[in-house]
């Protein structure tokens, strides 16, 4: 049992409140996942400064900024939110991520892109949100997850979101029963993994199909066809926000849609504090149907 929350802002007037609203939503899901949590924020000027790419990582060495600056020949800045470190540099995101992996091979890249920052940790999700400074964070989209570990150990690396492609994130409530066979297939095709978590297999599968030219809806349809188990997924990209459930909709999900935003959560109580919720169209996503909203 885990908790999912997500907020896709349509009204720019709400962007300064994104982090505060997401914090409130996350706090309502603590009892669904008290051992660890993670969030991904899109469009934060503080976390994703204009003209720079961003890489989020775990277990960064203390000298990382200097080492990266020497390797890239430019100034690199970091934000220490241990166990997460956020790195910024005016180079392509893929180059920055690859350079981080080269100079800090013991670290784990947990997100990269031009618009997204991923923050993960263990402990009470409410405490983590405060530690990350989430209540004061602005942006146009955010996803969050509170985890109750079932398939792997309680670690920051095992927490969600899994963000394995550029500006892509996936959070998951449930379990995939055939993930090991799909993982072996992906590894045979050269895909590398950072954890034993079944969710990472789903994230790598989606990222692979996106990189090969499929859009998000098609990628999730392919996942639905290949993966067995009980699941609700929330997937975000640089311009999209998507939800899909398993064929019998075993895991809970609720969506609220209005002119100002689209919001999704595992339970309605995480949506109840949103502005204008009384006038929103509220519905439970249908089994197997892929819902996608675009920026």
C-alpha cells in the first residue's frame, strides 16, 4: 500500500502555490506509505534555473561540484538536500548526467532534465517535504509518492518517483508480478538498472519506448499489454501528465479536473484541500484506460 499524489497546473496564477498544495496532498497520504517519500517538481526557478540543466542524485561525494567543474570546464553549482543532491550546469542534461556517472560512479542519478527536479529520502513524508523546502516551491507540475516497501528495502534509492528518462517520472502503487522477466529482456537490450525495485522496470520500459518515438499514451498502452499485476501509475513528462490502472482497477485512484488544474491521488482526502475542489469534475479512472493531459 503506497500513496500517490500529482498536480498539473493549468492556471499560471496557481504556480507559486504548487509546492504548498503538493505538500498538503502528500501529508494526507502518510499512512499509506510512512517509510520513505519522493517528489518531482517541474518548472521551479530555484530547482530548475533557466538556461541550465538539472541532475538529481543520491550519495554524492562532497567534492562533486569541483570535480564536475573541472571535468566540464565550466562552473557547476549544487544544492545539498541530503540524501539528495541537486546539480545545475549550462550544458545539455544528458551530458551533465553522463558526466556525473563518470566522475561519481558510486552515486545514483535519480532524475535529469531541463525542467524537472527529483527529491527523495527515507522517513516521515511530512518531514521530508519540509526538509526539501517543498512548501515554498513554485512550478507548473508536481508528483509525489509515499512508500510502504514490499518489493525491496527501505532506502532512498527504492523510493519513488523513478525518473530514468529526460524530464520523465513514474510513481506506482501496487506491484508487477512479471517484472523480472521483462527486466531480463531490457538488460539484454542494453538497459541498465539502479535498483531491485519492480517500479524501476516499468519506468525503464516506458522511457525506452518514449526514446524510440512512441508518445506517452502509446508507451503506457504497451506497458499495460506487457505487465501483469495490480497497479495504478502516474507518469509525467515535460509536457504531459498521465494515469493508467490495471485491468481490474485493484489499486485506488481519484482524479479532479477543472479549468485551473488536473489533480490525482490515491484517495479523495488528498484532493479535498485544493482550491475550487467543490466545482471540479471528480471521477475514478476506468480500468486499463490511459488518461493523458497535455500542457
